């Protein structure tokens, strides 16, 4: 997972990451702040960035809806859907969206709108975990986890 800055262009970041061997883009999540996304989208300096961010989204999370009134919330919903028509939309309030939803691990997977997107096939993955019952050397642990292994996802 890559968290880019608020002025990053997710399509450019995804394009760069897709050039790295053993990496693939599984989706783009964009967070839109309900308190100011429309104004930022109309700003002469920010509008292009905001539009590109919304267009790149496979999953669009609209945050801070609890801080705006119902009329503003409806306006924001309509505006972001107009600017990101293919993205799955989640309305989020503080701490109410599970990381499993964002990562596509819960229930029906949101599907990235771009070509070549596919869902994870759990049959091709193995999962192993263990509980450590004795003290571990932090230096040795760092050494073990610093070695990249193609195809291995560590969480």
C-alpha cells in the first residue's frame, strides 16, 4: 500500500509502480474531504489535480460527512459521483471503515475500473502465522525481514 500526498496524482504513481518487477497495481483508493472537495475542485490551482485524483479512483471514500449538513452531504455525493462515475463509493466517518474494506478483503470486492484489474484468487496464496513465545532480537528480526522475497507479502 502506498499513501501519497494530498496533491499526488494517483494515476502517475500507479504508472511508476507498475514498472517495478513483482509489483502490480491492485487498485487506487482516493479520499475526498466532504468539507472542501467541491471548493478545491473549483480552485484554479487545484481543480486539475482534484479531477485527476477522482478519475483515478477505483474506490472513492468520502470523509467528514458528519461535519456537513444533509443538503451539503447530498451536494458532495452528487459532485464526486459526477467526477468519479466508475468508482465504488464509501462514505466514511471517523474509524468506521474497516481496513479490510479498503484492501478489498471484506465481502464483495470493489473492482478497479481500469483495464487488467482482477480480484484476488485466494487459492493461489498460502498463509502462515505463528506466535512467538520467547524474546526476539530486534536486530536479527530486522535482518530477516529486510531480505526481499519475490511474491511474498508480509503484513
